[in-house]
C-alpha cells in the first residue's frame, strides 16, 4: 500500500512540476515587454512584436524604450498614450506650449501662411 502512495505522489509531483516548466518556458510568469532584441554586429536593435515587415531592421532603435515609451511598428520610439494621467498631462502641456522644433517643411508652411494672412 505504501508503494502505491509513493507512486501516486511521484506521478502527481511530476505532472505539477512539468506543468510549471511549460508555463515558465512560455513566459507566463514574466510580463511581455512588447519587443524583442535582434543582435546586429556590435549592437542590438529593439523591434516591436507587431512590426511592419516592410521596414528594415536598421530603422529600429538601438536602445530599449524607457518607462512610458513604446516602439511603433515603423521603428519610432513614442510616448505611451495608454496611461491615462500621463495622456492628460501631456495634452495640457501641448495645448499651452508651442512645439520647440519645426521641420523645414513646417517652417516653410508657417512662413507662407503668415505671408498670406498679412496680405489679406
């Protein structure tokens, strides 16, 4: 009788242990960061799980996104807008403060729109 109890205990223990090994190998116990690392010579590229297959690996960032950031499918690092409080704080800052840098196309557009407003 004692032999059967040991046998049952060993089988149950092996099944539970195997179950946890399978869960751990599928990263169930770790939070998915949303990207994977592609080694590329002497540096790494951080590619999001759902990326645009037409974008070259060279266009993805060489640093991991920081807290509150994410990598877009086209390889840009942007602020994560899924955190509600941060979204509203950023939104208020954007409404009150003008953008610090303009691209050359935006600067030309602003000059042309100011000239057309002054002429009317």
